[in-house]
C-alpha cells in the first residue's frame, strides 16, 4: 500500500500525513484546534450548531472511500488533513527548475514567497464561512440548508489543509500565520480578510448560489494552478481539495438553474411574455431574469478582481520559481519556461480597450482569468437552455472584463457590461441598470423566508430533481432541535 493512502480516523485530527509519528506538528495542531472551534462557534453557521446535519465526511482519498454520509453536529465534524497520493519520481514541470525532482521540503530561497501563497489561499477559506453564516436562517429548503453546511465544513477543512502546511514547514512563522487566520474577519473595519471579494456581504441565497458558481470557481482555478507546484506537499494538498471544490460549484450552478426554472414556470403560468416586465414578475413571488443578470454582473466582476492585475511581477516570480503553475500546466504544449513567449492582454490605451502582446511571464494572471471565463461560461449556457425551452426572448451572460473593476487595468473605468466605455455622467446614470440597487436588494430580502419543513421548498426556487448521498430531495437533511 502506498504511503499516504491510509487515513488515521481515530485521532483528534483524521489524517494521512503521519501525525501519529510527528509529535511536534501534532502538538502544534492540537494547540490550534481549540481556537479553531472557538472561531467556528463564533463565526460559523448562526443558530444551527446543535442541529444534526446529513454531511459527507472524508474517510479516505480513493474514489470509493473519500466520502462517508451520516448525521453529525457541525462542531463535532471530523475536519482532517488529507493529501492526494504521492506520484513516484515527480519532477517540477515549469519554471527555472523544470525537470528537477519535486521538493519535499521548502526551498530556502523561496520560503517567503511560498508562505505568502499559503496564507492568501488559507485566508479565503474561513472568509467564505463568515460571509455565509446567517444564510441557514433563510434557507429555502432543508436540502439547500444541508448543501450550505456541507460547503461550510469543507471550507473549514481547506483551512486545516493550509494550516497544516504552515505548521509543518514554517515553524514559528507558520504558527503565527495560523493564529492570524483565525483573527481576521470578513468585512471587519480593522481586521478584514486579505482579498476584497471575501469582505463582501452574502445577504441572500441568490448571492450564495452565484458566489459558489463564480467565486468558488476562482478557487478551483487557483487550486489547479497550485496543484502544479514544485513543492510536492502543496501539490498533493490542492489535488485533494479540488475533489471537494467541484461540489461547491455544483451547488451554485444547480441553485441558479432552479431559480431560473421556477421563474420561467411562474411566468408561463401567469401568461407573462416579456421577462422585462419586472413588476408583474416580482408580484408572482419569483426573481425576475433581469435581476439575476444584475447579480451575475456583480459577482463576476468581484471575482475577476481576485485574479489581480493583468500584468504581474509576483505571478511571474512564482511561476519562474516553480511554486505556482498555470491552469492545467501539464496539458499545455510549450516549453513551460515562457522566457521568449508572449500572450495577448486587454489594456486601456488612449481611452480604448485594445489587445496587446506582452511577455507571457508577466501575463499569467490574465491567462488564468481567461481560463476562468472559458470555464465559467458553462453556467449561463445551461441557464439559457432553460429560458430558451420556456420560449422567452432573454439570455443571461457574463459581463465584459472591464465592467465594475476595482483592481487591474480597468479599475474605476466606467465601462458597461458590454465593454463600452461611457462618460462618467452617463455611467452613473446607467449604473442601476447594470447592478442591483436598493430596491432590488429589498425585494430579494423580502423573498428570503425560511422553509424548514421536510420535502417543502420556497416559492421562488424549484425543488431539486435529485437528492444527496442516495437520499431523495424530500429527505429531512437537517434535524433542527427546538
């Protein structure tokens, strides 16, 4: 049996990294554990810590054994440290060290850079739990509540994954960073999370579905790039994390599809032919398609900022060092060094958005963003099929990369979702056509009434077509006490 294939499921921290035989790291993690539980109780799902939830828990890393379903109270969930199986004779696939054996220890010259990558990735995991902590109180069904909590506990496990690497490989610095991950708070004035999108509110379930569709997809892209890392423990960690990230995106895409489907169904039943007849559609107690598009515009633009500036020295340095590759680096047909390569980048030049060829090493953020857009386009395509089959002349889509940006080449630019640059006055006047306004948010807030009866679903979203873990959609996925 290969090293790392057996999970110790009996200890305080289920793992396949040999904690039983690593007293220093085990003690460090056991010391960190109470603070983590305090954070979870303080900032985890509000009001449901005593509820029994039908959750999936990783009990192995092979396809047959990595998930076990059963009822558990979330504070008692078995957060573990699980790495994908090591690959024999693995070598570094890109950068200056291409072809050299993958590192099993931190290369000294890249210590600070690698630690920064781990901290940034680790900071996003608890942030999303904090952003979503109140949503259980307005869950449209027990099925959806269960999916929310599954996403939350897995984000917690992903935090454990990064903390293990910090504790194992960075000594005192790593312990201090691990503590700081529990001290920052999403949206806090003095101690905010490190990336802007993770300080935004998630006030309603449409926001949650779009967050998991798009922002978790950024997580997928970042993890996939880190999974190529020449630092083998990080690569193995991210490869296993990607198996869980897929479920988060499914929750989002499927959730939006159910919202779109219910809206189309209600419009047909009421004889409404025009999706732009917002007042009549909202009077039916469903979410109008133009508002869904506004929310897409918001969440996609916030997510695009997570990729950073289009031209980035930091990204180039991480690639050259062999620490962070490109999305599916192992599938790209080039020299994987990029010394003389170029890549097309959209830039603002003389008031016009133009494509320029720039050194590919400097444009790695742009390339990853392009990969994200190609991957994220599948959601609107699926949703549009629902609208098309219902016979309505409306299509959802992703906004232009220049729209509503705060970071990078287009920060502060008054571009509309089609990428047209508007004069400042015109952009301000048109802004409420592109993004949710106060009236939109009040309408959504008014819809967010809980439906906690087994088998029942709120009127603004269609019931799920299938359940979870072999159970039907009508199953009592969360047993709420009191």
